């Protein structure tokens, strides 16, 4: 993949009218989530993943205090994949 196409693939689409803030009611109940313990290596991988996603602007910091725990799954090719537990 050329450098230009790689940069192009790392950009989010332009902002549109339907991109807006979702206001959360102050009285909404936040559910407690199970926390998954990560090894030192996994914490490092998680930080790298988050930094890359922030750099690409795929994610941004949230003002919410709600969390979505993550864990790693090793696939048959021995590569680990980060998984977000978004169950309610």
C-alpha cells in the first residue's frame, strides 16, 4: 500500500449534519462493569492501541465516567486482538 493511500485510509469521513453530541441525562444510571486484569505487556499494547486510535482520530476522549472494559483474545495465528466488552 502506498504511503498516500495509507494516510487516506487512516482518516475519518468528513463531519456531516447528523454528527452531533448525545446529551446524557444527569440522572441516568451507570452500570458497573467487570474489570479484566491485564498483564504489563497487555497494558502496554492497550496504551499503544489507544494512542494509535487517537492519532488517527478514530476515537476521542469522552466526558462520560462510564467505562467499557477491554481484554485480549489470541487467535489461531497467535496474534492477539483487543476486544471491548460492550455488553449491557
